[in-house]
C-alpha cells in the first residue's frame, strides 16, 4: 500500500497483480487538503537493464555514425548496382 505524494490517493496491489486506486476523503466525502504544494523531482528512475540497453544503443549509434562514410564508400565500390538501382557495366 502506498499513498500518493499529495495524500489524495491510496494505491494497493494484490498478489494477482491487480492495481486498486482509492481516493482519500474525510467523513463528509470531501477530498483531503494539503497545507503546502509539493514540487516535481528532477530525477528520473529507470531500471538498470533499461539504462544498460540505452548505453548499448548509444554506443552502436555513435559507432555507426562515425563509420557511416566508410561503410557507404565500401558499399558503393562493392555493390554499385544495389545502391543506385542502375548498373553501368
């Protein structure tokens, strides 16, 4: 069980992964009032596997971007018909 940051909602999860959300109200059915406003955090929480995947993808993109000119020149020399659609020989 967890309350939302502003104490407006109660979140519960059952063993079968059902999420229940309850609105917190007082005896008269009015929403709870907060004394002060809570600001947003600057941090973003992600899993370690997501971070590792992002790092791998970034390395791959950087490697491809650095080598793209060499790859294109090699492809043009090796397969001129495949890239242009026209064979000149």
